């Protein structure tokens, strides 16, 4: 029950964060392009109301979570590691790509919702580099090139380290 609550809180805060950003953009554009001084003054008052507490609250709640992005053979250990971390009531999400060329159309939006993105890879970090290049999203790489698969414990420890950082 607590896991579901944490996930709902995270999703709501990410949506709220995005909503506050959109509202700020609308208010700023209205203030910039209206000739009416009363409207500009009202826009500035609204901007003062929505820029501090709503934005700060949504942002801080959202920043407490992370995303684990994988593809290929890492699905099993990632999903088990994420399950374990969620069982400890820590907010983390898992997205797994089926193909990397082209990327999923909404991948940029998904990545933008998470301040911390972990990419476990059975190579030297090619997916992580592609994600950084395409979406300008900072990622944390967890690479393994010893010819052995990841264990869920290895990924779980890295998730916890990333969330605590």
C-alpha cells in the first residue's frame, strides 16, 4: 500500500511540476505581450503566488525519486532490483526500451520527469551516451563487461546509492 502511495505521490508531483511550469509560461507570455498595465500587474501577482511554494513543493517531492532505464538482457535484474527498492518504500520507476533506433516518441518526456536516471548496461555505456546526446539528460551509468549478467543486488545497491546522493 505504501509503495502505491509513493508512486502516486511521485506521479502527481511530476505532473504538478510540469503544470506549474506551463502556467508560469502562460502568465509570463501574457504579461510580456499585453498592452494593458492592469493585466501585467495581475500577471506579476499570479507569478509571485505560483513560483515559490507550488513549484518548490512539487519539485522537491519529484526530486526524491529516480528512473532506471534499460534495454535488452538487463530487464530481469532491473525489474527485480526495482521491485526490492519499492518494497523498501523508495520511489523508483523502471522503463525498458524494446528498440533504440528510433527511440520511443515520448522517451524525452519520460526522462524529463526524473532528475536521476540510472542506465545499467552490459557494455561500456552506449545507451547512456545515446540518451545524453539525444535528450541532453544527465544519466548515471552502471556498466559491466566481465561477460557475466548483472545481479539484482548490484543494481539495487546502485539505485539506493543514486537515490541517496
